């Protein structure tokens, strides 16, 4: 399954750069059932400039991705040498190549159309090819690397190749159909009708293209047509819980067979699905009916996207009209790193208590959800503790960093910035801090917002001066020269609009600083393990090859970060659900 996932991910990654021409009967979306549980596809082409910018970004990420693939291959080599060979072959096919060059060698049309979707739960990827012969050659190379010939078969005059997994009772089907590549994971005993539909020989009674569902979704959510995805949870969970989906039944039975072989439990007992499970699955799905995502802006310098999580009305009503009194949540960030996070514990506690009460009144009957019942049972005790000050009084936090860096060998980073805690009782929070730290008891912090310096014995470890300031709504601390002058504006910054839950921003320099700090930690770990090995001690769980892979990954991340100008995210609740917006600006 891991191998299949990586193959799909590879093909999908190339397809994400693809475009869409006019609507026609052979468009990939014409093969997607209207009731598919999941889909990701494009409707129109992106501009050449934007495509080249995305390819450049993909090339920067490529070394880190290849390091992960090789690392995964090494970890599965002892249990599955064929899969390891395939993964190494996948990484080797990129050696000395770019993403665009790889797509060319594999015959994938980066200006073509694609659709990744579920035929039931079975994943199918259909994408347009620039060179079908090159695609066939690509599959042949992987067949050779796999070390075992793919089976050759045909249905309805259409030939295809398949790799059968005896462990999971599934088969990976690959075919070239009318200048389109098709890759699907199906049950090994797939029915002729399902196989024909997967290959596109038979069309669905109602297609996603006919329904215009993705176009309507894009219009409603503000998605651009270059990539739109949807996960229909109300379709997905019942398919799983009913036990009637062909792929789920196959995988579930294969797992039950392995369990039966180990424990001796009769297979019939392990594969029995109680009738309560579909009803409980539908109940859960009604709480989160759908997830969708798409780009909202995509050009040579900007990559903006949006994720929508549809939620039940009682969930949205609890938060979409809530105005959190957190200073900073309502303004654009100015610091190199800026995070405003709403934590209205009173409202959060009431919401989750209502959920726990609902489950207690009507527990889930499906045996597979017994842990969920137990979790909600424990939630009541956790919520009682959360009601205790200072946690129970918390409203949110605002963190702004102007500097973050690690000196080689330093135990702590050098930090310059401010932290604000919005609370219903700032004086009480300060008092608890003074009880925990006697040295803090000497500090008198007025509630006028005027900074009070913290004693040196509290700030020695930081190596920077520090101050505290407070008003009637929040307590704030500043660390670093000149940061005290920014506390007043932080305490009085605009609060969030109704429904706003989070804002985050960081610039490219701060991103690079984080990556360098993590890379330094990896280097220190490598030096420590090398020293231990030299002394004959156990060097640790991370092998030298894996350590080299980690270092290569962070080097690639640092190169990628150097091209980032800024990134930001915003989260809010509206009447339909949770909205998460991301914005990336390149240099």
C-alpha cells in the first residue's frame, strides 16, 4: 500500500501542473462518477509563467522528496526488497533531471487534463499524455525494477498491465487508453464491469463533468479552476462502514486473514460488520459532511489556496458569531513572525461539554467506535480541569518574534519578541506567576500598559532584558532590546472580527532562520552519534545513511526557503464551516 500511494503521489504531483481544454466527452472528468467519494482535478490551464514558477519550486523541493523516497526504500528493504528496488528506481529516474524533464520522459502532458478520483473507494488516476509510447516505456522500466513481470491482460479489446499483491489481494492496473494514462488500484478479483469502468470502456451513468459540481463548487468558494478537490465524507464513511465496497472488502478480508492466522480466531468472526456501524458512520459524517480545497491565486510570484471544512450547524453556530477579544487578531502582522491564536476556553469548554453529553446520552453502538465512546467519557474530566484558572480564563495568545537564531553550541536560541496572553483575569494570571517564581513577586506591573522591567536573575538564561506589561484584558512579556517600546501597541491592537480564530505570518528571513536552526540540531546530533560510535558506544537509532538523508533534506529546504518572500494563513468560522486560507509570496 505504501508503494502504491507513492506511485499515485508521483503521478498526481505531475498532474497538478496540468491544465484543461474545452469541455468534451473524453475529458478525464467525463469518466468520474458524480457520486465519487473523493476527487481532485483541474478545469482550465494555468498560465505558462505560473507553470514555470511551480516547476521551479518543485525542482527546489525535489532533493528533499528524493531523500524521503530513498529513506523509505531502505526501511522496507528487509521485508519487501522488490518494493525497495522500485522506490530506488523511482528516485534514480529523477537523477540529473528536473520535474519537467521527468514528465517528458514519462510521456505526461504538463499542459493536459487530469482527474484523481474514487471508483467507490478504489483510487483511479486518469491523465492526458504527450507521448503514450514514452508512458509505456516508463511503466516497463518500473516493471524491470520491480523484479517481477507485470501481468498482461485485456478486456473489451483494451490491453492493460497489472501487478498483483498476494498480501493485500489487490492489483495495480496500468493502461494507455486513447492518449490517456490510467492507473488504478483494484481488487485482484475485480468484476469485469468495475474493470471496464476503471479503464473508461464504460462510462458512469452520471459523470462529474455532466453535473458541473466542481465548477459550481469553485464559484461558491472562490477557487480558481487550476486545481479543485473534494472529499465527500457522507459518501466515504458509509462506504467503509457498510463493508460492501469491493476494495474495502478485499483489504479488510486480507487483514482479517492475517489476524486469523496469528490468533486462530475464525475468519467469519473477524469479517463480520455489525449493522450498527453504517448508522454510526452516517452520524459522524453528518458532523463533517465535506472537505474541499482549491487555489485562489496562482501566478509567477503568488500561490494562494483555501481549504473548506463543512460542519454541522450547531458547530458553526457556536463560533461563527463569536468575537474573540484577543489584541492582534484583527490586524495584519508586522513582525517577521506573528501568530494570533484564539483560545476562548469558556466557549470551547461549553462546546465540547455539549458533544460529550450527546455521546453519553447516545453512545456509538459500533464496536469499532468503543474507544471513541471512552474518549468522550474522559473528556468530561478534562473539561473540568480546563475550567480552573488560569486555563479557564484564557481567551487567546499573540506571539510576535523579531529575531530567532541559534548560535552553534548554544543551548537556547537568541530570541527577540513579545508574547501576549489575553485572559479574563490578567492580575490573577500575574499573581499565579509570582507565586510560582518568588523573584517575580518583587515586580509591580500596573494595569495601565506601562512596561515593568523583570529582574536580572529571571532573564540571565535568555541573555536579553525583559519586561512585563498589563491592562484589563491581557498580560504581555517582551524580551530583547527595544521590545518594551512595542508592548503598548500590542496590548491595544485591534481584536478579531466575529468568527476569526487564527492569523499567522512569517517572512522569508524568519523561515530561513528556522530551517537553519533545525539543520544545526541535525548536525549536532550527527556529531554526537559519531563521537559515541568512535568510543564504541551504541550510536543511536538513526543510521548514518538516514542521518545523511535528513541533512540533505534540510539543505534542500533551506534552498527552497531562500526563494520565499512571505507566507501567511488565516482561519475563521462562517455559517457553513471552517475556512483555512494560505498565502505564499515568492521573491
